[in-house]
C-alpha cells in the first residue's frame, strides 16, 4: 500500500491538522515507511503462538464477582445536601 499527496492531505483534514504544502512530501514518506513496516509484520508466522498478558508468566489475581452496595450507603450520602433513606434527593427539573 502506498500513500500519495492527496491521501496525506485527506488524512490531515480528517485529523484536523494543518499541514503546509512543503510538508506533504515528508509526511508521505513517513506514512509509507510506517505502512511498509506493518506489511513486514504480516510476514511473521505466528501459528500456534498463545496471546500474552505479560512478558513474565504469572497468574492473574481473581476475586469473586459479587454485586454489593459496599455497606457504606450512610457514608456516601452523608455529604449530600438532601437525602432520604440513603437516596439522593434532587430538585425536580421536568414539569
């Protein structure tokens, strides 16, 4: 894949970046170099390679997935200007 000057202008427009005409050639070369590197990556054979979460083998710490209220509802609404039965009271905004 190759990027031309019109594509560089379009990318700059989409990214809302002001690019002077004398910078177009340099940016075109930079983008083409990046795309060439990505094409090189597609040549790497990764069949049978397991995805990694870290370079060091480790087991992730897990906790039980339980929904709780934290048992601190009173602490949460303590600073509220108005509350009732651990619910925030807010002014009515719809008539």
